[in-house]
C-alpha cells in the first residue's frame, strides 16, 4: 500500500518536474549530505563549494541562460534520513544531485535516485560497490574508491614502512570494514607480509585497551585502521599510553583536522591517506581563497573533491544543454573538465579518471604529504 | 603462542576489563539508585553523564586560563560538573517524572526517553555537534611508569573512585537518616509518607546523588578517553544499564559487580576470541544470568504489590 503510494507520488513528482522543465524554470541541483550532527565537518565544505561555484555561474548568466537553484537537504550522514531526503529532492523536481557525503547514506539514497533517473555525484562516498557493482548506473564520484585507497595504504605499509606483521582493525561500519577487507586482500595477495590480526571494534566504546593488548600480543609491527577519526584517536591514544609505538596507518576518514585536535600529542606520526594534494592547482587556489574570504577559515574535508563534483556536473549540464539524465551522463563520460585535480572525466562505472590519493603524516600538529 | 607470557597477557586483559568495568560502574550506580527508589529506568541518565563532561570541559578551560595547577583544576572542574549535573537531575525529576509518578509505568519511561533526546539536542544546539578534545586532567603518576603497559594512571583513578563511590553510597544508605528514609521510601512509599517522611524530598535527593555520580564519571571517563561529544552518554548509558540489570537493578553492590563482570567479559572476549564478538558474549552472558536469576545476580526477587 505504502509502496504503491510511493511509486504514485514519485511518478507524480516526475511528471510535475518535466512540466517545470518545459516552462523554462531555473536548473535545480540538489545538495545532500551531513550539514549538522557529529559528521557535519565532512558535509559542510561540499555545501559551501557548491554554493560558491553556483554563485559564480549565476553571476555570469547561468547555464545556457538558465539560473541554477540549489536545493539543500541535510541528512546528518544517517541512512534512514537519507532515504527521505532523496525522496524529497526527487519530488521537488531535482534531476541532478551533488551528494551524498557518507557511503552508508549514499547507498541508502541511490535506489531512489536510480528509480527516478536522477544523476547523483558524490565528492566523498568511497565504498567500491557503489560504482563497481553496476547497480547504480546513474552514480558518479569525484574521489577514488576504497579499493584504490586501500591499495595506496597497503603499498605504503609494505614498501615504505616495510612492515611484516600487520594488524588490520576496522570499526564494523560500511566504510571502515570495506576498506579493511580490501587491505586484507591486497596484503595476502602480495605475499610480502602477514596479517596477524583482523578484527572490528565496537564504535563508541569507552575504552579500547583490550584490543591494544591484543595487537601487542601478536607482535604486530604496523596497524592499519579502517574507520573514522573518533575511534582512531581513541585507539592510537591507548596504543601510545601502553607504550606501543608501531606505525598507525589509516584512511581519509582520519585525515581530518578534528583528529589532530582530539588526539593531540598522540596524533604525531600517524599516517593517513587523503585525496592528492592540489594546493598548487590554480582552480583549487581560486576556490579555496573564495572560501576563506566568505568563511574566514580554511576549507575542510573533501572541499576540492566537492569543487570538482560541482564543476563536472555544471559542465556536463552545459554540454548536454539540459538536465536530461542520458545527455548529462554522456557528457560526464566523454567531456573532460578542468578541475583542481586537473582534467578529469568518468569511466563507464562512474569512477573518476585522473584522481588519485596521497599519503600524509601528522608532523607537529599538521598533516604533511609524505608520498 | 607467540613467545609472550600467557600469564602477563591474562593480567593485562584483566586490567582492561577492570577499567571498562569501573567506567560502567560509575554510570550504573545512578541507574540502580533511581530504580531502587522509584522503580524508574532513567534513560536520560547517560545524558546527565554527558552534560557533566561538557561542564567539566568548560570549567577546566576557564581554570586553565587562570593558570591553576592540574590537581586543583581536576577537583574544581569535577565539583562544578557535579553541582551543575545535580541541578539538572533535580530539575529533570521535577519536570519530567514527578507529574507522572502515579501514571502507568510506561509513561515515565517514555518521558525519560524524551528527556534524553531533548538533552542531546539541547547540547548540540547550545554547544556543538563536533568531537571536542578533553584535556588529560588526571596527572600521570610516576610510580606507575614501569607498569604503563598494563595499567595507566587514569585506569587506576577510575578504579579507585568507583570503588569509593560504591562504599560511600552503601554507608550513606545503611547508616544515615536520609539513607534510612530512602530505604523506607523504596519499600513502601505510602507508608513512608504516613510516617512523616518527606518522600518528594527523598526522591529529589536520590536524583541529586545519582546525577552527581554520573557527572563525576563523566569527568573521569572523558579525561581517560580524551574526547567528548553529545552522543557519549548513549552507548555508555546502554552498557551501564545492561551492567545494572546483570547485577540486579536496584542493588548497589549488584551494579558494581555487574559492571565488572560485563567489563571483564568484553575484555576476555576481545583478547581470547575476537572483538567482533565482544557484544555477543556480553549480551549472551546477560541472557544466561537472567534465565537463572531473573532479578539479576544480587537483586531481590520482589513480589508485585497489588
């Protein structure tokens, strides 16, 4: 009953939206992600990036004469909210969406976008399945997948740190566990090191000393962690307090300044992968300066990826001449666009061609690129 | 296995378990006290713990700015947190539970859940949703340095404080007039009222003590894990509640015993099996104990009063 109602309402929404499009209304772009809650620091930079670029485009007369209108929806990275957010966007006639931010929320929203033929482009959702499974042909992202990221982490751990006994820990959630499983597979395939421990920890637990003792017991010489910064800082603090000084390598969920702020002195020396450093790219500098002017601080996580996503999407709409999903998709796959990461386009799965990762290390309270 | 003394590993895990256990105990004491007196599961108790930690963070920032020495900051910040949270506990009882005292049992429970959501959102709006670093207020003890791999100074402080808290509460309930009045209220509210005990006041005192303990827990635990955010009360609260039920909700030594059993089970499950199954073991144990002792380990099976 409810399902029928949902389908009817989506149909109605689509019909309504088509009618609007013919009336020469502004181009509607949805922006969905975490704008409040504890993961807002991942989502707000994307919102800002979209707003800055759209402001520029509208100031220059819009795309093919139509202004862009942003429809902003906050889902706090919660899958259960993301579904209703997606439905809301679809029913307000949105044909293209920038978002979502977290992989879990993105996965929850994508079936709704797929059924409504809405194109979604995420600056930060890295779960490999989202593109690789082929389930969501209308999904694109401007960040390397976790599989690519895990490859960087493992290569660095094996070849630069020369670790032989590795403990792989994750937070049992979509993102962290996915990444950890890829790391496990890559280490095993390489045959160069042994995984002595592969375990998930309970998110939010007040103390992780038991798992730290276990890492010690198995005499691991490096720890790879898949997950976000709150758990990472608790684990690394406990490791250092227990006088365990082996390298700690993590992912872009940890490559966030909040991690350094929270873990303090224990953050020193921690490695994390993050999107390649684009501080020298002129487009990157341009938008970062604009961000600083309007917000008075450095842009946070995934800002460059969000700039890239917004540029790629608006460019594709301009090249396609409309927000017709097929035409936009063709443009995304074929038309190269200038972004902070250089010229990029998308492969047939929706993963970006031309965006890689770098390894960073916390040195004197700052993330410094080491590779 | 792995040329690492099994005995040493066992001791390390035991201490990990005791640390977790005493963290749970600090929160579980408040749950069990309130339940013992008015038979209400105060779901907002975890939030009082969170507010205590936030208050301590604000107080300690101000005190650090004034340049006080570390032990003074710890004590003053803890005091501020206890007083502030006790005020919250007192007000919460007046607003959310007292009007519902004669209502069906489910109503105050729903009210408690509402209070918990309200307080979380209030802190999110009034403070922040971000993770904040919490300063290490507990100093590093030099004499513990040789044993740093096994037990840290924060572990030790939390262990001692939760033990003292339990003993203090038991003495209070056994030997003071207030304690006697508390026991009378717990046994039979109407009879206590007839005997001239100010039941409302006793219930308020219970909430004040319970909230103060939660705040103390908040300060110590936050300086142990070094970070706070508005959700810390939720998971800690659920685990502490589990511990209180395990030990026999309403019983004070039961709450502490339950907390240690839960903490140790989790540590050994992680250490000898896998941390993937930590919660599975903890909750299987809970189910097992409740099958054989429905009132918990030290709980008294009470006959429902008609």
